């Protein structure tokens, strides 16, 4: 009878250890999948409709500036974003900044996208700019883009990518 009790105890300990290892593996796999960031650096940027001037960098500023005209029409910028696809993903859109586009500049939509060779995604991003609540002679700019994407049917995330240019509105 005592042998049976020891065997049962060993079986319970083995089952408990197996369950703990399985739970740890599932949690680790979930955390690894949730940390997925598919976008790398932005290789290139080009002005499109609505960009009125390109200012080359001078002094300590390392970025070109795409100057856009304030108003309801906005401006488009083409970006070539390097991707690091661990899994397939769906680009949902951009996360607009919390500030109002009437008083600054910010991305509002992705108008077009295409895949280029070498895991590069070409995006045409629409920016809206405005000068409401800004003094004449001032400017506002942005040099980052928050992209919203979905992957593995369960995860939807945003990732901020740094742009090699700044999109600027001058009032």
C-alpha cells in the first residue's frame, strides 16, 4: 500500500512539472510573438504632389525637409520601408498623431503601397497640414511615422519608424 502512495505522488509531481513547463513554453511563445516588429529603417523618401519645396540639410540638421503648403489638400510623400518579415503581416494604416492637423502637420492615410524586391515596401503617405493656432512665421514638422499592422490573426500593433526627412509646414 505504501508503494502505491509513492507511485501516485511521483506521478502527480511529474504531471505538475510537465504542466508548469508547458505553461512556461506557451507564455514564452506568446511574448516572443507579441514582440514582432516588421519594419526596419526607411531607405528612401521622395516628394510627391503637394510638396512645394525640398530644403537640403544645413549645419547640424541631417535631414532634408519637405515643405508642404497648409490647407485642406495636403501633400503626399513616398517612402521605401525595409521590412523584416518573420511572418506575413497586413498593413492596416497609419496612426495619426493626437494633435490636430489644423495646427501642425501629420500623416492621415496611406494612399498606395507596393512590394519591391529585397523586402522593401513602398508607401505613398498622405499628410495634412494646417496653421490654425500657430503664429505667422512659425513652423511645425514631423520626422516619424506610426504604422499600424496586423499579424497571426490575433495581434494588432503599431510601430514607429524614423524618417530620413522631416515633413514641415511653414505658416
